[in-house]
């Protein structure tokens, strides 16, 4: 749903790699032209201690490489999908208005990430 209504075409769950070779988290949605990662953090998948810490670390790691990460919960999406889409579009437009794209390589799932 988000991909259809967004400012550009997003890629669901791609592999990401930084220009220094570090493998990064696979975001729920990635806009490659501007280097925007959208994350959905659910209690069901991220609440356990190790999972929660990993989630926070992964978002932080993306930020270290210059990736902007708007994050949402499933409940937020359920309550206001139009608001979520509008927020993503605002971030996308801000990034597209002249910011240098982070040096991140995206590989769609299924294509593998060469080593």
C-alpha cells in the first residue's frame, strides 16, 4: 500500500550495504533514489530484549551512514494509513530537494548480496 501512494517507487525488504562493505539492516521499505529507509516496528517481532536492542542498534547504524529512518508501528499504520503515507512523502520530498544520497548499495531480496 505505501509503495503505490508514495512519491516514488519503494522496494520492500531489500538488502543494504554501506560503501565500506558493512552489511546493514534490511528495511521494510527503501527508496533508493534518495536513500530513505522506512521501518515498521511491531511488538510481536521486536519486543524481546535482544530483538528490541537489535532494532534500536539497526536504526542507529543506518543513521551513522546518513540514512533517514522514519519508523512506525503497525497500530499507527492501522489507525491512520493516510497520515503515514503523508509523513513518508514529506521526508522523501525533503531528501529529494538537494540532499546528497548516502553511499548505500541496495540489492533486492532474491538477487543475493555478493561478498
